[in-house]
């Protein structure tokens, strides 16, 4: 568990994942590329 | 939405730009109190979305109505942090400004180095703040205005035990000693070494809200620490202090190295 956390904290990896997740979520919500998924 | 190679490329570019912007904002907020708040807001946002999906009308209505209040509250409570983040964002230093330290800057560095060395050897408490781009006039106003030339003798005299101005910080502005006996805001961080006293907490506190370079010498141990952007490096060597000076004066291409020179607390 600790090793995982250390891996995620290295080079701000966790922030990169969060940023990508938020951007992807926003894009899915705004652009609505898959209307069957998010109407 | 029609899927062509062009729309795929545009979508990837769209997501990448937004992701990069969010990533930079997260880095700016990292290690500030605002980060904890951001986590709370994210949880509320997730709850809001989920309640919408599950048609939990009342929960969704309450969360929906509270957004404006929450955002206003954030702006008021975290005004200092937000200001510091925006200042850091606007400060962005150009490569073209970098060159060698000037003669006057070298003289200041020598005077500070001498002060730190003597203070460390004799265990004299030092809190020295070098003003950066962010003005420290509010802090200068809390002390005694000196506006005098920088010399190690004068600095040591100011910090000498039982001297009237030895408590509080000395602020250097440009090549002048602006004021002594200044009161600095204490850090609200909870994850710092409990062995660190008020002097160190004040050093971290002021560096959190501005771009000043702060030096501290512990009265108990004589250990020299350097503080910048809320990060303290204890027991830092002269070589690494030089890197901090170079970075502060925009003289060197390298950033101060965190490892090897001191213990990050």
C-alpha cells in the first residue's frame, strides 16, 4: 500500500491522473460524444 | 457527434489542454490549505452528480442551491491562498531575465553568508527575509524601519541576544535593510516538525504568502535553514544556499536542489 502511494506521489503522478480524469469527465459531459452513455 | 480522424485529433487536443490546465492549477494549490478544501468541493460535486442520476430530488436541490454560497465562502476564507496562487501564476519568470548576479547582489550574499556563519557558530537566532516580487510593506510596518546599508556587522547586531530588535524578522528590500523586529504571520501547517519553534513557523508562514527567500538560524542548535514557497530545508550547506541565492536573483539556470543539501521537513 505504502509503495503504491509512493509511486503515485512520485513526479506528481497522482495529480496527472486526477487532472486527466476531470478533463475526460468534463469532455464526456460537455461534448456528449456517447449520447447513449451520458444523455 | 460524427467520428472522423479529425474529430478524434481535436477531441484529444481538447482533453489534453484542459487536463494540462487542471494539472497546473493542482500543482499551484499543492501543499496549501486550499487543496484540502478542493477535495471537499470535489466530494460535494460527485455527490451532486450521483444524486442527479439517482433522482434524489431533495439532496440534489440542497446541493444545487448551496454552490453559490460555497464558492463565495471559498473566496472569502481562502483569500490569502488564492492571492498567493494568482501571484505565483502571474510571476512567471523569463529566461531572458537570467544572467549573472550583479556586484551589489554579490555583496548582499556575502554579508548574509557571513551573518549566517557567525550566527550559526554562536547560536544566535536569525530570521532574515529577502523581499521578492511580492511587496512586504504590511510586515515592514509592524517593525522598526531602518532603511540602511546591508552589512554583516549590522545584521549581527540586530540579531544579537537581548538587543532591542532581536525578536522578529529583519526584512531586506533590494540592497537595503528595510526594517527589523518585524512580525511575520505564522504557518497554519500541521505537518511540520514539532521541534520547530515560532521563528521557523514564522519563516514558513511568510514564505507561504509571498515569494520571499527566508533564512533562519536556530537559537538552540545553530542549524541554518532556508525557506521558500512554504518549504523548509534544514541544515543546508553553503553550496546549496548559493543555489537558492542564484534562483532568487534569477541568475542561474538550475533550480535549487532539494536533495543532499539539507533535510526537507
